[in-house]
């Protein structure tokens, strides 16, 4: 079995990564240094779930390459992308000094989302670095992306670079995705296309597809985001010891997106999932995912603000809402009142569990301040309930010392 090495570019996370590998008996001594990075050998294959988990948690602080034990030359084999880039540039007459600079800024991490090879956001290692923009603007290098796809990713047709979503966009759209090869949307992106797309608009977009935990997910990379880091929480929903009593009960997803968590509830055989989402491109992706997965439970999708949730739920009979997802980052505080109204009117007896997502500084996690603040906020809205912390899950790092966390809070009536 081919194993992988982890290149840790931010040593602040080295101890945490080593500890996680030791838990899986996957850490191999010693830790080496290479070009300012720490190299951690493992016993893991590239497609191991632990590798996916680590990549999700530690973002640009980590990248993966295949291990290569020393051979006759004692030199490590360069990764495929670096070797391709070096050979391509050499064949096109690029000076050795320029190639060295380009390889220093070559992106290390990418995700494969059929049909797009999507390179991760990075300041220094990106095709948007000035050195690469200048190199790719030369006619001799015009075929770089097409040839890279043909040799390294023959099943894929597009290349793009991912940029962070803007913090203030409540519809969580990836405004800064940059296409490097292939057209992601055939047309002009006007406000009408973003906010009230037609079937023709949907047909004009590339739709990405990935399978995680056996669940198909679909999205338009131009108009909606996809967070690989949510895989850990999606997997937790599939665990009956973590998310109790999903089967045969109802769930509400107040910030559904493309169905990150909705589809996991349906895989767990939830009876009905009620989804609220503002972005019409996200709801289209969610509905396409529902069709692909063919789960037995019902999925009711409302492309509108969750402020209308009580009005919508009133049209359904015999509701038993056991789980309520509040999955908006950086904070889902806006949804607290609606979640508690749902628990009061339609909650399963004797308990309804809220899953509250927030971005939290590590100090507020370790001190318990975030938990206290959340419980106090809920109590201030509806003091007639009893609120009990069932679990705190650290999903992934959002920034240095800031974690995407999920609080599981059991809501019951006071006796």
C-alpha cells in the first residue's frame, strides 16, 4: 500500500496532527524538515478518512504527498504536479532560474470535484501569483492547463482556483472563484441570474459532483460554496450514538445550503427534513442531490428566509422534530428564536436537540465561556425550557486559534 507524508507548513498545528496520527497508530518517526516545512510520515493511504479529516481541519497549514523511500539516488521523488510543471516549462525554454521561482509558488493542494480540478486558496502558492500570471500569459505556455488536465487529470475538463467567500454575504456565494481552464458559466452573471435564475441559467452552469460518506452532493461552483471540512460533522450525523433518534422522526435545517447536513439526515432515514435556504442556486443543488441519492424520506425545500419556518411547518401534520440544525457561520444566533419556536410547537417529546454552529476562539472553548453564553442566550429567549449541553464538537479550524464548533443542546420542558 502506498502511504502518504504530511507537509506541515504551520508548526503551530504540528503537535495536534501528531497526536491525531498516534490515536490511529499511524505516526511514523522521525519528523523531518524540508524547505522550512515539517515532514510527517504516516501509515495512511491517500484516500484514508483520517487524511480527509486532517485536511479539513487544518486547511492551508497542511498538504499531502505520496511517500517515497530512498532509492539508489537517495532523492525523494517530486510530486506529479511539480514534475509536470518542471518538464513543461523546460521543454518550452523557460530559464532555470525562472522555473525555480515558479515551483516555489506552485500550488500544493487541490480538490477533485468532477469535472473541476479546484486549487485551494493560498497567498504564496497559487497560479494567481504574479510569477505564474506572467508565465501563463506567454504564448509558449498557453497550453499548460490543457496539457496538465490531459496528463494528470484525464477525467476532468476544467481548472479553477478557489478564493475565500466574503464574510458579509448571507447567501454564502464564492464571488472570488477564478477559472483557469474551461468556462464555468456560459453567460453574463447579472443580479437577475444570481437571485432569480431561470432553467436556462441553471443549464448554462457547470455543476460539480462529489461523493462523501456514500452521499452524492451537487453544486454550481460559480454561485455556491462547497466546504470539504464539513465532512466530519456529516459523518457524525450518520453515527446513531452521536445523533440519536433520527430514524422515523423529522428534522429542520434552518440554513440548508446545498444539503451538507440535510442529505445526511435523509441517509439516516429521517421521515421528513424541512430545509430553508435563501440562495436559489443552493436549493437547486440540494434538489439535484436529493434526486441522485434517492433516499426514502421526504425533503421539503423552501427557497426563502427561515423567518417563514413556522408558517411553512403549520401546513404539515403530525410533526415530530427531533433535530434542528443551525449551520450558519460565523454565527447562527439569528436562528435561535425560530429554532425554539419550532421546539415548542413541533418538537418530539421528550427532547429536541439543537445543533448550533459557530466560529469560536479557542480561549472561549477551553474556558467554557462560549457554552455559557449560548445557554444563557437560549434561556433568555425561552426560559420555560431546560437546556442541557450534550456535546461540543470541534469540526475544523477556521483561522489560527478559531474553530468551527457545533454545540449539541438538548431542549426539554421544565418539570
